[in-house]
C-alpha cells in the first residue's frame, strides 16, 4: 500500500519549504565562504549557532544563546551580552547586503526584530526591507544639528548652577526615585548620529556632509569604502556626530532631577554604549527613536510596541494600531500635526535600571521630557511607576505640534511591560 500522498496546496507548500531550506543553507555557506563574520570569534559562533538551528526553527531563547554560545549557565547574569551580539550580528548582515548588488544574493539572511533567529527573506520581504531602509535614510532630511559637546556642557552647567546657587532641589517623582536611591551611578545616553564627508578634490567647494543610516561609525565607513568603492570611494571620516536640538531641551528638564544622585552623572553618546555600560551604570536614554543604537534592541525586545517601517512609526502589537509622526511633512507649515513620545523604565537581567525618554521627532521629545520629571504625572503613569517588579512600565503619548513647538500632550497608553 502506498503511503499518503501530498496533493495540491499541501504539495506546493512542501516544495516551497524544501526550496527555502536549500536556499537558506546555500546562503549560509556563501556568507561563510566570503568571511562576512570573520574567521573566528563570538560573532561567528553566534551566526553558526543560529544557522545550525535551521531556517524554520523556533527562535532561540536568551538563556540558550547565553549557555551554548557564551558558556554562561545563568541567564540572569549575562549583562546584556546576548543582546549586544544579536545587535552586532544583525547590523553586520545588513551592512554586508547593502554593500553588494542584489544579484549576488537574491534572497538575504536577517534577524527579524524581536527574535533570536536567523531567517531567509522572501523576495517580497527584501523589497520591503529596501524600501524601509530608504524611508529611514530619508529621516535625515530634518533640520536637526547640535554638537555632542553642547549637551555635555549643558549637563555640567545645569549641575554646577544648582550647586553654586543653592537653588531649591526639584522634586523627584516615582519614575526617577529608583535611580536616585540606587547605589549605581547614572549614565545619561544621548542619541547621536554619525556623519562623514564626500570630497571633490578638483572642486572642494562641492564637498558635502552626509548622514547615511547604513553608516554609523568610522568602522562602518571603512567597510563601505572597501566593499562599495563606487559609492563611497570619495568619502572621508571627519570624526563628526550630531544631535537633535530637542535633546538639549529635554536634558534641561531631566538633568536637575538626575543630578541629585550621590554620584556625579555621566553622559555618553548612544553609539558608544556596550555591554560594560549595563554592567556599571543605570542608564537613562534621551533622544529620538532613530538614535537609540543598541538600546533600540534592548528596549523593544521586551515591549508591547515595535518600531514600524521607519523611525517615524510605532506599532502597538497588542491592538495592531499604528502611530505615525506627521512632523516631517507638516513642521514647516502652519498646520497642526501629531508627533509621538515614549517613556519607559525597566530593569535589565544584569541589574541595570534603564529609563527611556524618547520621541519619534523633535516635537515629541520636547513634549515628553517635562512630563517625565513632573511631580504631577498622569495618574496611570504614576501608578505603573510605583508598581514593584523588574518588568517595569511603558507609556506612549501623542504630542500636538505646530512649526516645531509642542502645544499639547495626551496619554495614549500606559501598561506594564511584557
């Protein structure tokens, strides 16, 4: 008697699954042969572990990766190592594919946001990724420019002003009480953006500064110059980063509260955050969603929200609602528009407290900062902040703006983090 036969749709699905598996293994082999992940090291070990699980395997857990790749049997003490390396591996894959012509790979490997798994994107998915990349790159057209030094000086000025003038200490609400009471020092992380130059040696006046979301460091630029000389051959590292001007306004509200910690408050750009930052500090991020760097993965890995097709969009995963900032299209007109801001506090597995004060655009960040430190928090936010537990809370606000000014704020959701 013949065994059961696959027919129609079932047969097609089986064939597609087999083709996906073959294509997955072929692309894994190609990347290994090209040395994309290097000849050895933890990044290659992580890639091999995820690749060995197969294209359709369930996502690995943080504990599995910590034990199998990093030899850590206690997932509670990984100090964000797994998240750091997942972030680096995802970034390395994106960099590689952006440096090659699509014909070289046809279908690309990726680590979808919110998962610890290696997946093979279908052609339609790749098209979406390319369009999303362009959408994120287009964000840089906004008129935001301020030096990192400005923020450092601003923080020092505010702290010095409070100490020298003896002004009354501002109240510390329930959001920030855990940071002030903790023995760990506070590191304020400011979302920054790397810029490089394009030089025309025959006509120097035609040179320009460029912000490219695929290039986030000097190392990124060097790799792009090597793998895509036609596009990046005339570029040069100038050692420049910039900040949204709204970061300065936000720090003006937040620093007087944080500076009441017994230890001096430190400031660093998000591009320099690594696993050691979580080991030694409690972290407060101030900036836009697009500038979070590693903290984007750390925050949204365990969140009921997700970044959408561009950094202008947040998605409520529980209700499938999309919140898209209108600032980019309407900020230069007299029309009112909506921007969105986000506030969250939680504890990382390694014990670091993490606070996020972020906006989709400048209007959102300027609007959320005074609310975050107010002694009159919205009741829903205050009750969430007072709850015990390491999961923490998150809140989303709609901020009404006009020509860059934040006019009104409305709480859209406040909930315990998953």
